[in-house]
C-alpha cells in the first residue's frame, strides 16, 4: 500500500521520516500534491497497489485525475490529517496522532453484509393545499408520476388546467417506505374529483361559498340548497347521496406540505420528505429517488438471547424505546422483538442499549471497529504519544464541525488564547452514527490505553440518543471510578454548528484521565457480553484500587445482582423459566435456587414473573470470584409424599397451598389429603378409592 502525504503548501509541520517509520514505509513529503506534484499521485495509481491520500480537501479533483489517467487502476482512500491535527496549535506534537490516522486508513474495508433493496418507479404522492401541491408538481417537472391529495385550496388556489390526478377525502393512514408507501383514505365528499371538469359552475351557483378552488364541499358551510347539483347535472360529479368509501393506493415517494407531518419520529422513512415551499433541496432529492437502491442491513438479531419477553411477561424494551425510526416493535406472543430493515436507518443505538447482545451492529461489525480502535491507539503509543483521547464523531455533521474547528485554528494566529483546534492527543474516529458503539467498546478502548472516550453529538441525533449515551457513560464511569481510575473518562460533547465551536474547542482541551498501566491485547468479539467481560477482566487486573463491589446507576446498567426476600419466596422456580441468560438455575437433586451474577443482564423478567414479588434488581459489579459461580441464594426442605415418601415440591410451598385450599369445598377430606401426595400416588389413590366415581360408570 502506498501512502501520499502533503503539507498543503507548507502549512503543516509533517515529518516523513517518523511517519514512515510508524507505517514501515518510505514516505516522500509533498507540498502541492493536488497541483504541480500531481504526477506523483498518478504514478502511484498506476502501481496497482492501494493508495492512501492524506488529503480530503481535493478529494473530488483526485478522483477526476484518476478517471482521466491511463493505467490508473489502484483503489484510493482519503484521510484528513489537516483539520484534525496538522492545523491545530499543537501541530508540532501531532506526529503520533497523524501516524495513527494513516495507519487506520491502511486497514481493509469492512466485510460486506446482507443488503436491503428499494425499488422506486417515481410514483409520487404530494399531500397539501391543492395550489401549493400543484406548484410543487410543476417544479418537479415530468420525470415523476405525480398524484395530488388535496388538503383544501390554500392561498394559491388550484390551477384551471388539471395536469395531475387529484385525490380528496379524509386520510386514515399513511405507512411504508421508499417504493412501498400505502395510503388509506375515506372518500366522503359529495364531489367526485375524477368526474369534475373544473368548469366552476358549482362555485358560481353555491349561495354559501361552501365550495373552494379545491373543488370539495365544506360540510360546515353547506346549507343543503343543492344548487350545485342542478348546474352539474351533465357532468354528474356531485352526489350528496354517495356513501363514504374507503380507498387505498400505493406510492413510491411522498412529499408532505402540511404543518403536521404524517410521521412524527425523528428519523423519517426513506422516500418521505417534507417541503416548506422555499428550500429546493427536498425537491432535488426526490428527483434522484427513482431506480433501484441498496443499503446494508445494519443489524443482526438473535432471538435466543433476547430479554424482551417470556411467558407473556415483558422485561427489557430498551431498543423499542430508543429507536428514532419506529423500526422496532414488540412481538410478545413470539417472545421477541421485530426489526423492520426497511425503516432502520442504521444508527445502532438499539445495539448500544441492548444488555444481552441479542441485537448487534453489522456494518461495520464491532470486531472491525475494535481493530480500528486498537490500531489507532497502538500506533499512537508506539510513535511516542501519551494520554490518547478517542473522539467518536459522525461522518457528516461531526466531520464538518471538526473541519470548521481546524480552519478556525489555522486562521487564528494568536499564540495565546484563541482557537486551539483538535489537540495532538485527541484522535478523531468517524462513525456511521455516533451511538452505534457503546459501553463494552468504550471500556475496551480504555483497556487498549485510551485516557478518555468522547462522543461528539450534533443535532443530527435524536434527543433520546443523547440520553441513552449519557446513561451508558454513567455506568462505564462508575465502573472505572470504583476501580480507582482517576478523572473523567467518558463524556458527551454537544455542538450544534459554528456557534458552538468555541465551547467545543474548550472541551477538547480537558486534562487527561488516568490510563491503564498496561494496554490490553484481546480483540473485540462479535458477542457483546464476551467483549464486556474481557474489558472488565483487564481493567480489574490493573486497577489502582482493589474493591469487592461497585454500585452502578439504577438506570440502564447491564450488570448486577438479585436481592431475594426469602420469607416471601416459595421456591416455585418460575423465575428460572423466565431468565433468558441462564443467570438463575435450579438443582435437580434438591430444592435450590442458584444465581450466576456474571450472566445477569438486569432485564427484570424474573422480577415481573415472580408471583410472590420476592425479587429485586441490584445494579452492581461484583469483583469477587463468586460473580462467575453458581451461588445458592435460597434453598428449602423438600416435602415428602405421605404415601411413598418421595420428595416433591418444597415444604413451604405445599403448606402454603394446603392453607389456601383447605377451606375450598372441592378440597375436603380425601381430596385435601391427595394434595400431600406426589403425582404418581395421586393418580393411584384416585383409581383405587372405592367411593370415587369413574368415567366408565357413567
């Protein structure tokens, strides 16, 4: 692989020797790679090897040069080292960080995953006032097959010439996604828009002005004079006797002009756009949504691990609550959740809040992200860097903010104060979505040697994502604080746009927190809980403080124990059947309830299932060896069958049952005595009793 570095007209202090040593490559320093030295770029492309270009400023120009150059067959990757460090006030110390960014760019692309396909033929539905809808249709031109759904005439009024089909009535529902929207509406107006010729005779005849230029009758104004029916006798478009009729139709795209949208979730379905009548971007975007499109299937769901439902009881529903696309729903009858891949926008927040690992992020996989984080931190440390802070940001809004910050620092010539830019110890890492990585990966980054993990969030993210990330960070911080690691290791940095650059610049100058004394070597696993355990093992082994139990926040903790009220528990063992993680177990030889704290995901299914309400969740991290062992939390003396002496049930459970049923008319005498017998003896006693009526006697 060939790496091309450029100091951008000598505005960055780059050291090709130290960077080359970190990459095990001989590097040539360029100053105008995109201009006079473009020949070096073209020559590298003709080598056939992958090429890494340390510039995103002229990404488009480099792509055009590659297309126009004969023999330029090498794949190209681009990495930003300028705004992310080379233009900061600490640029002279940023060589380890730049080496790490270049090393990460050398990693292979993520493995392909299954895709979700959308097919759109350009059938567009525009909902809104008829005049505004017709104006939008005119701006879109003839490339789309447009249908209008009138919501009144509006201020503009309808055109005399009908250029597009018009629907009217009361919208009942609109659901779907790109290529598969379904509209259901009630046709409840006396005027049939398919028959109406817009002759305007009804408007002129109506004494109450109950008919607007959308050619629909306002029932609140109409006084039943029926003059409109008389003048429309030939066309026959008006019929007050017509019964309301439910209709439905499918569309590929929807443009909504209403003040109240059809969808209220933060992440709207693909193919659904809103227009305010001014910004032309939604209209331009619609024109591009014709054809066949693919996106990765961003998630993998393992129902066997899911803690959502058992035996008609609901436990964890974190993924349903946090999803901003309304793509996740409950299927309690099937003891699982359902994720609609067409609605999923790939934010990955559901995988972050999932305590069991039933939902995992698929593109890129956690293991691939782990390799990238490990490469960044290990290269940084190997190049002499210390106290690395990992800054996770989005590929769009977050990258733009860091670009603005880098340019502001480069233009600010003041040596004291002013804008500092991205510090030399802060390594940005772009994600498809900032909330796609969670607790187990953050702790792994600290185990790899990171001083801090920061997440830069903008207004791109839904409000519930901010809360979810902060809650997960509270758990992670409590763990490190309990282990004795000093400082604030996790933080959400929020910036809307350039207005918040000064605050962001200040946040990035925060002092480092305490690092581990020795970096970990384990790899991030595909199983979330396995990765979490590996990270905890390393952090506990090198912890400055040796504790036994760390209390964790009550909200959102994936780790914890159970508190059992032994006086209330009858050892019915219904909690065992409810537990999806095998944290609760029984003993085939004796009435015992065992608990393995390491397996508990704090879903609460056992708590909601317990008929005696004897269980309570205790969020904590137990640092003793007993956390991995099956510990007996309750046991009872077995009850012996009064006929054969075989143990069955527990003494407490049988006595409680006898006490509750002793006054019942059906359990008197011999019937009550049979409750003290095992199942086999009970059957034998029924058939051997002479006073019992048998079915053969009937």
